[in-house]
C-alpha cells in the first residue's frame, strides 16, 4: 500500500490498537503531523503503544466538556497512526510526530487496565467511476486554489503537497484537513468511504469558505477605503493650512471658530467668576480635537455664553401717554386693570428703575391675560418672550440640565434671554397655576429663585453653572385661579384680577376687534359680511355665554368659514347679511336658551352664586324630604367646606324653627337630601351657606322663593351673614342668567360700590347681615311668630 511507504519497516497493520482520544478535530489518513500530548493518561497510552510497536488508534471525542473519557464518548471511525518520534517537553508534556495511514472502524472496545483498547476493522475507499473521479479531482483542486489565493492559512508547502497527491480519496482527505470545517462535519467526511461523495462534501465546504472570504474581502476593502480617505483628507487639510498660512488667510475651521468665539466673548466685558470660567473653557476648547465628542459640547456651551446679553441695560425710555394709548388700542374695557398697570408703569418711570417685577394676571379663560402681557411689553418698548409652564413637571425645564448629560441644554429663562438678546425683556409665563410635580423635581420651587428679586441677581442655571443677573427681567405670569399656586410663589407677585365681560362689553369687543380679525383670517373684506348689534349680542348670549370671548371668536370664525364657502360656490351675493335665520343655519340651534336659565320654581329650591376659575356661575340648590330621623344626605360632589356649610345651615334652621311656626317634631320623623346639580363637577367654598339654609326653609314651609332671585353669603351658626369674594364675577354670572335681584352680605357693599354701573344696572341688590333679613327678601308675605 502507498500509505505504508512512510513506515520505516513494512509490517502488517495490527487488529488491536491502543486508543488515543482526540480533542479538537479528527486527523485524516495520509498525513505527517506533530501532536502535543499534555494529559498524563494520554502520555501513558503513547508510551504503551511505543512498547507494542508504535501503532496507535486516533478516535475523536464526542463531547469535549467531559473530563474523563470512556468508550461511549468516542466516535467508532478513526485513523491508525505510526508514532515516528517523541520529544519530552520541560513542562512534563510530550510532543510526538505521527504518520497517519488508514481508516478503521471499531469492532469492539476492550479495557486493558487504565487504557482503552479496541479490536478494529480497516476500511477501504470506494471508487465508482474513475473518469468522473478525475473530473471531481480537477474541480476540487481548482476551487481550492481559488480559496488559497491571498489566504495566509494556505502555505506554499500545502499548495505543493496538494499538487503531488495522485489519489482522489487522499486529495479529499488532505483538503478537508486544512480548511476551516466544524469538527462534526470533519468526522462525517472521515466516515464517508465513497470517494465521490467525500469529494462532494469537501467541495460544499470550500464553496462556503469562498463566500466567507469574499465577504471578508469586501469588509477589508471598505475599511481600507475609509482609512485611505481619512489619510487623504488629513494630508489635504495640512496642505491647505500651510497654504493659508503662507498667504495670510484664515486658518482651519477650528481656529476660525476659536477666534470668533474669543473675539465675541472679549467684547462682553465679563468679570470675576464668569471671566475665569469662560477663559478656562476657551483654553480647553483650543486644545480639543474637532473629532472629539467633547469638542461639540464645549463649543455649544461657549456659543450659548457668547449669545447671552451680559451688559447692563440702558435706562428705560417710554411715555406714560403712549403706554395708555397702546393699552386702549389693544383692549376694550378692563378699566381697573389698565389703571393698575399704568400706576405700575408710572412708578417705574419715576424711579428710573430697570429692576424687574412680577405681575400676576388672574382671571377666567379668554379675558385677554396673554394679550395684556404683550401690550405691556409694547408699552415699555421691550422685547417679549412667552412660554407656558402648564403641565410642566421637570425643574430642568426652568433651571436647565447639567452638562454631564447628553443633549443638555439651558432652562427656559436662559433660552429666552438668548432668543431676545436683551437683559431687560418682558417674560410672560403662562398657565402658572397648572404646574405639576414629579420625581424629576418641582418646577414651582425652581421658580422661587427666578421670581425673587433678592435672589435672581445671581441666578444660576444648571447648564451654565455661572451667576447671571436676571433681576432686570419684568415677569408677567398668568393664571385662572390662585388656589393652586404655592403660597411662597404667590407672595412674590403683584396680583391683578381680570374679571369677565358684560354683554355690552362683548358687543363692543366683537365689533371693534373680533369681527375685523376673523374676517381678515378668512380672506373676507369688511364689506363682504354685515352684522347688526342685535345679532352680535345674540351670538354672545346664545352661543358663547362665558366670562371671556374665546368661544365668541370661535362662533364668528365658524360663520365666516361658511360665508367664504357660500361666496365661492355662488350660493349667496355680497354683502352677506347675518340674520336670525342665517345665524341658526351657520351655527345650529342656540346652545343657551331662555328656558334653560336656572330657576327655583318649587319649594326646596334656591339659586346661589359661585366663583370658579372659569369665572362666575349660578348654582341650583335642591332639597327634598323623606321618612327618617333627622339625617342629612349630601350629593353633588361637594367639598369639605361646603358639607360643613350644609350642616351649619340645617342646624340654624332647627334652632329658629319655633320662631317661624315650623313643627320641631318634623325633624324626628323626616330626613333631608340636599343636592347640587352637575354632580360630576367638584364644588366647594362657604359662600353657599345662606342659599342652602334658604332651600331648607323653603322645603319646611312649602314656599318657593321669588322669581329671578339669587343669593350669596357665608352663614355662621348663630345666623350672621359673613363676607364673600368674587362679587364682580358673581354679578356678571347673574346678569347672564337673567337674575334681577341679588341678596349679598352687607360687608361687601364696598365691593359693590366699586363696580361699574354697566355691570350693576338692571339688578336690585339687598345687602343683609342676618339670615332673618335673607328670609324677608327671599319670600313674599312671611312673618316671624311673636
């Protein structure tokens, strides 16, 4: 046999062999290869084999994780090898050189002491068609050469050996041993006796290796092209820099940016801590590589500092007459508000003070709080910046993020100053009553420093981490209610209330502001649409019965959209006159009708007046009795204060029952249920005290109260009527609901005297100090028992 030519002495192959377990890959026949032996058991097997003539069986281990080998963990097809030479290693191991000869299959395993031995049968290659095998051999050599080109794993010696092999089976074995194949797949090839199939399997793996190599070459090509481009760009930049230096031109972009920032910052005349910090940042920026992530962070930081207005503002130059003219031009009515604002501006003019202040404009939606803030900025000839804090839950929105975070940016205050480029602008902070709080912080607390003139002269934004004088900013904040604004924050503000509008005021606002604005917004001319005063008033009362004019404007917009369409479709002729019929066509049926006005038309009912963040409103109080033992049941989502007011009202009625011919035994046999409709709306406050007591009295005496009468006032336990707040809003709500008589606390007469005649006209007011007076005005013909 050709394999036996490698042996020094010809001999017959033995039938029994000592088995050396192989970890890693199997070893194919026809190879001369070194083998490192480390385990003591394996060294003993080698020595035993040498004692028996040097023949040894090589079998692959199935599971490499097992530390102890047994016959069950060995494949049954392997290779017989002749140990040619052994070399002892310094670490106690052994290096042997072996010549592999032939495949064998284990017939039976034997245990010879601590060694594994086996009786084997030798396997011959099966060659079907010599001509076909020749073609397979050529194909295998061709594909292997393709794979070997540029592959460092294929040495020149391997290529020569491959060419000198003349048998197809040995060719397949040799190639299978040198290409990268999984150990199980190599064992499968070793077990394949049919040479054509063996070569086919090897060829499949060669093709897979070729695909991997092609992909590897593509990746390498991409990497090399990028590296070459970077190197080329670097050399070109260096050449450009040298040329620019020779010609005295601007140097590279980084240097240009540095020079621009340094010049800008030098012009700011910074001092103290700010100057030191900015100088350090500039020095660091100069040494940074443009490709470094910190380069862009430092550049953005320096650009932010350079964009801020650090210089002190000039003395304010505005005319009080001009300011008054602007306020009158932009807003109708609001006399008290305008007076307060002009008084505030007059003080600033007298003091020549550029220090900022904090004005809080509070009122229901749609009354013009935001536009008043814009008018103040216009009157003062200052830059204007607005941002809303409604729903804000993160204090970083106010004071910024620290620069350690990716994407960090300054807070709203610094952003605003950077935008307006002025140190004394007007900042309008909208919806301050709707701020939230979360695990990320409390923005309301962050605003304390911003809005306090004793602290904001050295305001520190987290992003800048430098003191900035924000004391020159005039802060205007808006809110619908003061209830949800934290007390410490409210203490820093000067509160100016904006009440709702009367019907006449809405009519004037509609004619002067809303109609022209809406016509322009919808591409219509003033001559295209005609309104009468009666129609404008009807729109306000039937479709937009609210404290402000927002829904009023929406109703006009809706009309003008439909008018614009009708004009284009040529279904109407200009000018389009808005009549009652056309108003209903465009706006639908009236939302508020006369029959929906709240009335107390049966015993146990009374009409109260309430103040809410949406303006004034009217409340119906309903009481009914049923068999019981004097219990009081309350529904309508009443708050704790209102529940206490109901208990006080019932207790007082019980205490005066005998004076008004009410049988006191009635309370032992009846219970009372008091309800305030619109049960989904939360209600609270003490000002419904006399209204609830009147409802109980009406129920017990079976008398309804007078028509178109409403009342407001807190009731104490002994029958005194205590003062209330929000009288103006409550009177406006009464007018919207056709109330012509109002009972109110005598303590609030001074508030009534401050109201315009337009608000109070058409209403009879009855100031009262005791509940007995309330009863005299609320009911006809009742007399107290003597």
